[in-house]
């Protein structure tokens, strides 16, 4: 798989988001299946793995750390702090809590250093400069190698970058979530910050895996997301048939069309699709070899965008944790 630059690291052009191996999309897979996904990802050429303290309340970090321990020297390991209580989404960006969380994550991962450590959400009670200052202290202490931010806008990114170089900014980006195009992508290009795109296949929707919300299992947080509810979902579902036709025209799957679309947008972008199924992991990895014509890219842009997708990204409580100073909802 081709590589892209994330801070001081060369990583696979497509990474693996590990969240769904522990929570958020219904009951997690068995340990055996989770191992198949993680080890299969290594074999497929993935070298960039993304976890967080909040995923499964520590379960995900333990899982990733244990399974990938024999491959530690081959991978770039990313985790996150600042959001620590699962579904309650409690934010705490105080320097003391961030440092404590880092020590806890290091223990669960079973490593001496985390390659890329994100502030999972900006706790607006704490100036971003203070939270990033604490992460800079962790760099100096040798506990993390680089700093990232998640779900912040361009203004906040610039403030943080003035305190310490930011290696990567992570937020949702796919044909149906275009917020980064307002200002964040431009700021990342200007500052030399990698852009990590999570939920790049629209939480499964554009891959064809979420066409019936009635089938979402217990604990699937899409049940409360506006785009998957009522009239908004019915409207969005109309886009899927045309998107399927575009994938056929491009000679790839729907998931691969999403990922290849992102890869063609800019070399600073690294998508991190997540899945609990080995087959889907392999399919996603294959997107790195998909070449899209400018005509296909233009058709995707015209079909699925902020004007044609109905509903907000998150319910109000979750949306409140996102820094939207220079975004739209």
C-alpha cells in the first residue's frame, strides 16, 4: 500500500479505525473475530491503527495493544484523551487529567510510548493552549511522540499549533460530511498538518451497510443520529441507488468509492475506516489501488454533498462537544 505523511511518520494511505471492535455499532465482535480484523489489517498493508481511551472504556486499547504487540515496530499507534466516560461523553481537558489518562493508556496498550496522541475533544472550559501544553509536556517526557486534535475548527487548530506543532487533525469526512472543506483542510495544508478522516464511508451508509435502521442492534449509536431518523433517512436513502451506480461505473465497491474519493482529494488525507468484519477490512484496504477519473469525482461531488444530505451529524448533546466555530452543523 502507498504511504502518506503524518507528522514524523510514514503511514499506510488507509489506516484502520478500531472503535467498532469494542463499541458504538451494536455488540462488539468476538475476540477471535477482532483478532482476525487486526492481524488481517497488518497483512493487507495497514500500518496506522487508531484507538482511544473511551472506546469500550479501555477495552479497545487493551485489545489493540495485546493483538498488535508482536508487530509494534511495524505500526504507528494512535490513541486519544480528553473524553473518558463512554456514552456520557464526559470531557476533561485539564492538564492533570490528560496526563493521568496518558499513563492509563500506556498501561492498557502495554507500550512505553504512543506515536500519535490526540485530544479527543476540546473541553471548552480549558483554553486549548493549556490542554496542548500538557500534551507538549508528555512529548518532552517521552510518553508520546506527536500531538493530534480531533473535531476542532481551523481557528482552534491555529491556536494549538502556536503552542506545539500539531501532527494531525482528525474529524469526520466523507461525501456526505463536507464540513472540513469550509476551513479546516485549508488550515491543515497551510500548517503542514495531516488530515485523518474518520467515518469515511458515512457510518456504513454509503457502503450499503445501513439501509435499514430497524436492523441496528442494541447499543448502536446511529439510532439517535439525525441522518438515520424518519424523513431525513428516507431522503438520504434516495441517494444510495445513484451512488451504487457510480461505484459500478468506477469499477469498485461503494465503500471503495468513498475511500478512493478521499485519497484523490489531497495527499494530506488519510482515511481510517473501521469495521468488525475481516471481509470489509480487506475491501477497504483495496481502495488504495482504485484510480478514479475526474469525471467520477465530479459526479460524487454533485450527488452527495451538504446540500443533498438531510439531517445533522449528531444529536444535540454530541454536537455540543464539537468545535464548530468555523464549521456548519
